[in-house]
């Protein structure tokens, strides 16, 4: 721990203005061979802080990039599901395997409106015995 103390505690973390509580936590994680979990802790902290600020993450994946017009329309529609103190953080992605439609992930909910999923469900229903 003494090598880590000198290297991290009083070194770069201190010079960067990192809170001693944070540098102590990182130091303890390293001492206990848990450094591979630091990014998970940071991710969880960021999620908690985003929720505290009222930020609601949303990812929309479509088969093709959305036009500006579609994007604005989507923001308006998704905004109706938010409380007045919440802010939508919209991220978009493309996945050609969806064929058409989109998959919307907002908060902890997921709505799959893709053509690929509709085809898969239809195939499954058609393969059932009568």
C-alpha cells in the first residue's frame, strides 16, 4: 500500500484536485486487487448522478440513419413520457439487420418495433401446430 500511497494518493490524484475520498477508494480497490472493477464503479456513479440530475438516457436504433425531421418528431414523442423535471438524453444508432422500424431503449424499458422482430414472431406463429 505504501507504494500505491506515494504513487496515487499524494501524486497525480492530489495534483489533479481529486477528492481524497475518491483517491482513497481507488487506492483501496487497487490494494484489494479490484482495479478491474473501477470502470464499473465509475459507470454506476455516473448513472446515479444522471438520475439525480433528471437525465433519462434513451437509445434509438434504426435500420437506417434517421432524418433531422424524424429525429425531431421522435424527440417530441419521447418527451411526452418524461416528467417535467426530466431531460431526454437521446443517442441514435443504426443496425441494418433490423430491416426496418426501430428499437427504443429508454430508462430501463425496451420497445422493439423492428421489422426483423415482426418477421421472427410471424415465422414462430406460423410454425405452431393448428
